[in-house]
C-alpha cells in the first residue's frame, strides 16, 4: 500500500529541489511573458452600423 505524504511535504518539494537563483530566473521570465501586450493583427469593428450590415446580409 502506498504511503500518502502530507500536503506540507509536497509544498516543500519545490523549495528543496529548486535553488533560489533558479526560482528567481523563472519568476523574471514569467513576469516578462505575462506583461507582453497581446498580439492582434486588427481590432474588430464593433460599431452598430457594421452590426446592422451583418444583420441585413444574414436575413437575405
């Protein structure tokens, strides 16, 4: 039968296996990635007139 480890032991696994330097590098990398603006080629036209045109073309 497999022994179940307490949750606190699993939380400590990252601290034991990773050095502070590596964790800091990873944090910087993730922060840089998360702060990049989203890439969108063009913004959608959300005006009512454009919506009306789509409605009219859909009804035909």
